[in-house]
C-alpha cells in the first residue's frame, strides 16, 4: 500500500530509519513535535538492524545480541506517535528545508521546520583490478541478502579487506551455514603500532571483548591470510580467480564469489546536495559534515546524526540521534524540553559509545594502494574511466573532480559518485601533490536518487501553472 | 609592484576565455582572471546549444560569425569540444504557432538572413520522428548543433594559456581602477596593469560596470537543466518549442538533456542555486506529452548555472561609453554560449583594430548611456 505524507508541513522530518533516525524520530515525537520519519527500506532498522521487524532468521545467536537491540528502538518509535513511511526515497532537500520524496512511484513535497539527516554510511570503494567483474560484490550487499532473506554463499567464496564489519559478516555467514574458503586480511602491519597508543581506550570499550571473540570464532573455521599487500580479481566476463600477495609471496585461488570490504564512510550525497559544508577527515579518510556538538550543520535547521555525521557505529548513532532531536525540541518547543533526556546525560552516553573508536579508525585505516588505484583499474564504474584516464586528464589541466567532468564523465552517471568519488579525490590529490581538502569533491545535485520522468511529470502542479490554466 | 600586460580580461567563462585566446592570436599578452575556475558557472553548465535559430535580430550577425568558428573549432582549439551539427528545430505545436513561424522566416529573409527555414509536418517528422503527430511544422536551422559546454570552455582556456595568456583562477579581481592611462586590477597579492580591460564577468559583470559608473538593467538568473539516464537513440537535432519553455537534446551516449529556461533561485554570494522542482515538473510534463518514448527514462541530475540576464534580453557588447580602454562583454541572457567563439574574435578586433566588420552596433552599452567619450 502506498501512503503519502499526511501533512504538507512538519516540525521535524527525519530521513533514514537506522539507529540514529529511529532514536531521533522517537525522541522528537515523544516531546510533541509533529514528526515524519522517511525511510528507503521496506522496514525499520537501516543496515545495522536491517529487517529487524521481518527477518526470517529467528535463532537470535546467529545475528548476535547487538542486532536485537534494534527491536527496542523500533518499539519506542512505534509508541511515540511519529508518522513513519517506508519505501520512501528522499530525492531532494534544499536549504529552505523543502523535501521531495518518492513513495511507491509517486512523488510528494513536504516542508520541515527541522530536518535530521540519518542517512548512514556507505561502503568505501575498493578499486582493485577486476572489481567490476560479476561475482565480485561488497560485503555489505552480501549482508543485506543474509539479513533480509537468510541467503548465504555456497560457492567458492573469498572475503578480502579489513574492518569490524568484515569479521561480523564472516561470523554471520558461518553461523548460517554459509561457505567461506579464505579470508584475505589487508590490514597494514604498521597500523598495529600506530593504533597502540589508543589501545587502552579500546580495551575498556564494549567493542573489545565482542570483537576478539568474533575473530576467534571465524579463525577457528576459516583460513585467514594476514598482511595482504596486493589483490586482484580476474576472469573472463565472470570472476574465476583471486590472486594476492602476502609476505612477498603471490598466490592465486579459484573463486566464484569475492566479497570486498574496507570499512564504511558517511553517505554524504543528500547532505552535500543540500549545500551542507563538509571537510576531509584525515583519520577516517572521507568527507564528514561540519557539525556543532548537537549535530547542527552549516545549513540552518538541518542536523546530521549517525554514521552520516562521521563513522561512529550503532551505539554512538543512537545517542547522536537523541542529541540532535533534543536540540530541535529545545529550539522549537522549549516547554517540552522536560520530556526529553537531559543533554548532559546524553553527552556522557556519547563519550562512552565513542570509546575505542580512534583505535579502530587507526587500526583499520585502509592502505593507500587499496584506495588509490593505478593503470587500467576502473575508477568510475558508470562511465568506465580508469585511473590512467584520470591521471592523463590531470596532466593536461584538470585540477579537481568537478573540472575533471570537462575531460571525462566521472561521477556523472547514475551513482552520482558514490562508487568513485573518494577514489577520484584521493587520486587527483596524490597526482597534484595537494591534500584531498584542497582538491575537493563533486558538487552533488538532486535528484539524489534517480526518479522517472513520468513520476516528475505527475507531481502536483505549481500554483503558477494552475493560475495560467484558469486564465486560459 | 604591478605586472604590465596588454589586456586584463575579467571572467573565465566562454566569453572571457575566447577573448583572451583571440587577443593572443592577435599577438597580445592578456591576463585572464577568474574568481572560481574557468567554466564554473553558466559557461560550463549550460545546455551546450550551438544555435543561430530563433535569435534576436540585433545579435544574428554575431551569431553567424560565431557559427563559422564553431564549424572549424578543432582547428582553433585542438579539441573537438564534442561539437556536432544535426541542426536545431523549432517545433510549432499548432497552426497559430506555425503562422508565427512563417512570419518570422519571412522577416528574416527580407533582412537577408537565410539560416532559418520553414518546414512542414512531413519534414518535421523526417527530422524529429519521435515528436507528437499533432505538430504541424516549424523552423529548422540546419547548420546548428550542440557542444559540451565544460569541455569547450576548458578548451578555450587551455589554448589561451598555451598561446601566452596568463591565467589566474581561484582569486577574484579586486580594486579595479584607472590611473595614468592604465587599468589596474589586484588579484590576491598580485597586481596587473594594462591599457585594456574587458569586463566578461557574467553574473558579476553588472556590479563591475556599475562601480565604473555604467549601471545597466541586469539581473542574476539561474536557468535549470536536467539530464536523464541513457535511452535508445531516437533523435538527432536539438529541439526547442515555439510556445512552451522547452529545449531538448539527446547526446551520443544516449542521455537526454532537458532545458528551456525555467529558473532556479540563485545565491550569488554562495555560488549556489536552489532548484524549483515544481517548474522542472512542468518541463517533465511537456516532454511526457511530446515524446512518449521518454516516459520511462529516469532523471539522474538537475542543476542550474548562474548568469546575467538583461531587461531587453540583449547582451552588452562593445566599448564603454565612459572610459577609454574599457570593453564590456556580458549579459548574454541565457543564450551566450554559441556566441562565445565569435564574440571573442570580434572583441579582439575592436581592441586591436578599433573596429569590426561584424554588425554589433545595437548591442553596445551606449543604448543605456549616451557616449561621453
């Protein structure tokens, strides 16, 4: 059933129903703000709690206790009185807080006094030779299938990359009876030393014990190769093998499926298209929005919470969602501020949730050679532009990602830079001897997700059109 | 300490870049100053229409001059600018509109212009098979076409620099003053001096003219465009409508550009525009009605470039009416891209020779300020 928003204007519109969005919408609605939660998926949860209300996986242990925390958040939201619309793709947001949303093939416009963006994270591009072959996919895509349909790989499967999610996915696949032939760990040896000074915070964080036991669980069942310094997928129109170098030794193994993952980065497209200022984060190696302590962005009225505000994980996302919502309540309905959690308490929750993050960021900082490809490796999948193509354009005068569009169509395809943006920025920065901040990023424009011409043609006419018709 | 050059060109749009290039070709050493980067605004993000069709009569000679350069653009720039020439077609949606077309072509013919040609329903269908069958005809300008605007503007800039122009990007021209017969302009920590100053600053040019005592009726506008995903090839010429705001172009890669002059809200200080989706929906409806083949295409991106529009829709082009050595080249009012190559050539003639064979008399700033020179 298709449900359009009930009103044309809301006090609060929250975009995204992951941990941050669920918490933000519930907090806002509990305080009495008219609240609309728009979410792209079929049910609440985002990626972390994907299919929390519908998963066919019933054995709780298989997805881990952390996953089921999502159920409480959903319950709180449903009791809060917030209006919730799923399968709702927000395709435009501007600095006037006008929102365009596509729901079941029809678009509607709503206006908000406050917006909280909780659009979460994307997997970082992993541009190795052969990464565009059928049979190579991201770990996140595999996890989506696992959570929503209990589908796990049964062919010869290799998982390559690094980061907490990689180990989580491996554990989940194994618990559901899936097959993993080998794990290729690309964590740089030097990262262990770099992360050491931050180890104390990590050891005392909730991540530590869980992470360690998960890695033990996986390593007991799968051959893990660490210190992988080179990685390539090959095959004729379909993945056939994965070759890698570890400890100076090259090895090639046959594979039907290669799952790649080297961490997640903020999903910035909607925020950037709204004109929100972003900065290059040199530790997390991505663009993060410039925010104040309550998550308010450079555009008045728009706050960002969750991993879209800088990667912090699910626990931090929940708290940041509450903080952003409380700040909005304080601004719009000061009298209701007593109904929401105290800011001081939330800030201490956040400090707790963020403990250990610097350690993880440092340890799992992807190596330059896995972020910045060379030669014939594809950078932009939509337009099939290689690393060499980009460097050739730099040599004849392209200075940044937007200028590059005059030479190559990088970033102009349907993905709007989601799969190439970071690579292009870092590649051009390296080639020009500049920082990514100086090089910049694509200027992103709506629609942030494509809509059909027919759908746009069917939106309600503007008042000016109606007047023109009346006048004849 | 000022650097002496032969000319200072302010504005790295297609006009400023073209003028800088043509000055180099004439043996001068200009400096080109662009506050962002060449092609950042309207010149780099417009529809790319290379159109003589449906122009105001006073700018037709400049447009024809420009067309000759477009047809040899590779020779000039060592870059094909993705220029292609499948004509531009103005579609009449009913008999009334066709009658207006007929009168227009007759008027042009009487003035000696033959580039616009009246076509009937059969020829329209031959040129644009996908158009709705109810359209009775229109006008074609067969030498017209389209180019890639960012590629073109960048190519002009690159060639100008190659031929000796100094290019300063990322810093605005500041503190413009005339002293001892020379124009002085600060660019960050640098300063340039030249006997000639060209004001080609697009949406920012009106302010420069006003500061120099020559205010003109100009506003800042941001016409919107949107582009679709790839669809099967179905159209070659650029199509514009007589009655409704629409321009339409399919590129070689299958993507379709939809424009027509609906406006976004510009924010000149921030270099930003806020799109008006309800107006874009009007464009979508027009395409939906005229080109049923497009209905399932997806819109991938929409944008708007900031530019200057004159109250009378005509550019300000030619020497200042107050200051010796000052030249204006702005206010192209949503149709300046095709004029860029020719306008640069003519501007260089005005500067170097003091005159030109191309008729531009109706475009001067003296239409607002009688000359005091």
